């Protein structure tokens, strides 16, 4: 056996290992975040998660970023500005939604609707061509989302509160779709670790400011140890490590292949939400989730099979952001 072929196979498999680990970390984070929101105000939960993530990334940057190329003028500011949308706005809506609706809903709507919204925008603007399969997939996705929302309003555990939470999850998906579209341009020329750090720190500062009014309501000494364990996991594992793994993997395999892996997140999240938190879907909501997922898979896979090649970033270290961290 040619050792060069073996080395090439290992190199090609490495990004997919990173993607798999990322999807597991993100999938588990929905229920972990929901657990935190049950103990502290949602604004404080978001600030704890991304304040910790910012600290972890700053340490990683100090240790690992010394050999990175200098950041072009203005690129750092652009990456930080992207964090306002991709960290602050996205997670502000996400944690607010978790205070009203189950994590099961978030794990379906956010990772599945984000690529649907992104693809729809690209097709409407003429930046990508539409095949019949892709249009059918997007149509199914929209129909599935509509059924899902109807189920949220009247299914098991449904009602106005759950419906409002699902609407906030949809706003999170809109934020991440916009971040996806702006990401390659905004963050080009910045090494992935540095880009991740700048974006996370900018978002964490704003989330911290948002949490200030709720801080006096928290009885810090009475918080159980599980809250702090969740905070560490969400900050280090699901935010810092997972995002860094994702940026590195997407730079190697491209956003199309990475988007296919994203559909494992609802599976992991559903297992965690049902087994750990006892959450459930109503029949109508579950049917809508299946239709939504099927439509999104059809739309994304039909796009991934297109022969056209994605233009590579000008810098090998440029960050490509395509799907949401939870």
C-alpha cells in the first residue's frame, strides 16, 4: 500500500472528523442551554456562555496565535462587527426563545431553517441557479415550517408561549443566514482562530451589557453546580472549540459539504432533549419537523451536487461561516 495514499486519506478524513465533533457539541448544547435558562435569566445565561467563550478564545489566541500572519488593516474590525450579528443578535434571540419554548424546537428550526433561508436569498438574488429539485426542497421546507408553527400553537405542550419562543428561534435563523451571507466577505484575510476570537469577544461584550439589569436577580451562592458545569461546557466546548473546529473544517471542505453535516444536529438535539429534559413534540409539530428536514436536505443536496466549483478564499486562513452554532 502506498504510504502517500494513506496519508492523503487521513488528511481528507480529518476535516470530516472535526465536523462530526462539532455537530455533536452543537447538538448537545441546545438542551444544555435550556438547562441554564431554567436556573438564571436568559440574558445572564447568554452572557455566561459567551463571556466564558471569549476568555477561552483569548487564551487560545495567546498560546496558538503567535505565528499567525498579521491581520490586514480593518479586517479585525470587520470580524468584530460580524460578531454583533452572528453572536450578539443570534444568541440574544436564541436564549430568549429558550425561556419560552423547548430546546427541541430550537434544534429543528435554527439549523434547518438557516440553510433554507440562505438558499432562498441566493436564488432570489440570482447568485445561484435553481433546479427543480432545489425549488421543490425549498417549497417543502417552507410548508414544513408552516406546519411546525401551527403545531407549536396547538400541539402537546403548545400554546402562545411556545409559539412566541419558536418565532424567536426563527429570528435567530434569520440572523445566522445573514451572517452566513456576509461572513466570507467580512472575515476574509483573517486566520480562523483570530476571526472567531474577535467575533466572539464583540458579541460577548454586548451580551454582557444586555444582562446587566438582570444580574441583581441572580442568587449566585444558591446556584447548583450543574449551572457552572453547563456554563463551562457551553463556553469551552460548544462555543470556543466547536466554532474553531467548524471554521477549520469548512476552510478545507467548503460550505456545501459542511452544510450536509449540519443535518445531524437535529438528531443529536432530539436525543438530548427527550432523554435528558423529557421534552416532546406534538403529532402535528413532529410531522412539520420531518417535512421541514426533508425539504432542507433535498434543497442542500441538490445544490451540493452541482458541478460548479466554489471560489476559494484569497487567503488560506480566511474564515468561511455557513451554518449556526447553537
